[in-house]
C-alpha cells in the first residue's frame, strides 16, 4: 500500500490501463472505503453500480466516445439515491418528506455520492490502481443512461469512475497556488493581487499544456474552462432530474 502522502500528492488521472483484472481483495478494499464514507447525518443517500460487463462498457464507450470506459477493468457509477430510504419509509408507513423537491435534498445526494467517489479514488491510488472520474456519464445522455442502468425514481448519476491497473503515469497537472485556494478567517479582499496570481496561473497552465508529455496543446486555463462551461449551458439536467422524480421548488 502507498502512504497517504503518496496517494494524495502523487495522484493523477489515469486513462490507459493494462488488460489484467483488478484482484478481488483490492475491489473489496475499495468497496469498504466507499462504505465508510462520511455522509450527511449518516443518511448515505448514494449507491454505486459496479460495471464489469465488457459489453456494457463498450456501449458506454459508444455513447460517450471516452475510450477509458471500454479499456478500464471496472467502472463504478456513483449515484445520488433517495430510492433506498423511500423503500423503507414506504414499508414502515412513514411519510417521505418532499426532499427531492428541494435544492438541499439534491445537494446532499450529490455530496454523499461525490465523497464516496473520492473514498474510492484514494483507496484505488493506495492499492496502486489508476483511476479517472468521468463526469461525461452524467451529462452525455442522462435519459439513455437511466434506461441502460435501470435507474428507479429518486436516483440519478453523479459521476463515473474508471479503474484499472495503470499503463501510463501522466505528469502532475499544475493546480492553483495555495494563495488562491486558502485565505485566513475571511475571503480575500485584495482583488488586484488575485487577478495577478490568476494571470500567472493561467500562464503556468499554458506552458504545461505546450510542453507536457503525451500530446501538447495551446490551451490556457481560463478560455479552456469557459469553453467547457459554454458547452455545459446546453445540458438539460433540471429536466432529467424531473424525469427521475425530482421537482426542485426551493
Ligand atoms: C467531477 C469530475 C468529472 C470529470 N470528468 C471527466 C471526463 O468526463 N473525462 C475525462 O477524461 N476526465 C474527467 N475528469 C478528470 C479531470 O479532467 C481531471 O481530474 C483534471 O483534469 C485534473 O487532472 P488530474 O486528475 O490528473 O489532477 C473529471 C474529474 C472530475 C472530478
């Protein structure tokens, strides 16, 4: 097992994997790490679909064009899940609050599922696996994915996580400097310095992209991310949530 420091500071997304299967005991460790995730009130409003069916992985690749989905050994789909608690509430004759109609309810499910995914990322890293979060599975065709995975009402995809024995070791990507991430006791007030630091970071990313191993580009940070957000404007997630039994009103 790698040390916690190695797991956290040397992690990079890995998108190329060996054909070899992940040992069963490693998957068991990842399952346990996911199971012990901190969740809001210990409510555990998440669940995970573990895909090892090559056929299904290929279908998901066809849908997304993300190659790592068919070459990974296991694909974990992290779901926000109010189905489980609704089932028991119904069985015990308890009234289910309209939690699926609130932003808070939606947020809790997303946080629970995201933290569970991060538990898996760290456990996978510790066990020497490579992992890659795949948000595209949430956005590419939500209705189709819900149908393929037979999701009941109250359940929606938050993110996928491809896992496998690594076939590459990508360079660490430059992240924002700690000065842009942390401030003491209140939000930073020195706007001009922030802009300067952001410009510097933008240049660092540009340089990294122009010189990195395994495919260079002319991308900076800000335009590239804004371009992505521009595409995201076209996702219709609210409608998808409605289809999954959510009706956010407040
Ligand atoms: C919520 C989320 C969604 C992501 N979606 C994708 C994706 O659809 N495809 C992909 O190749 N990488 C995806 N990534 C990986 C990011 O591109 C990657 O984490 C980021 O570029 C930073 O690189 P690093 O993980 O190597 O530090 C996703 C990461 C997160 C956290």
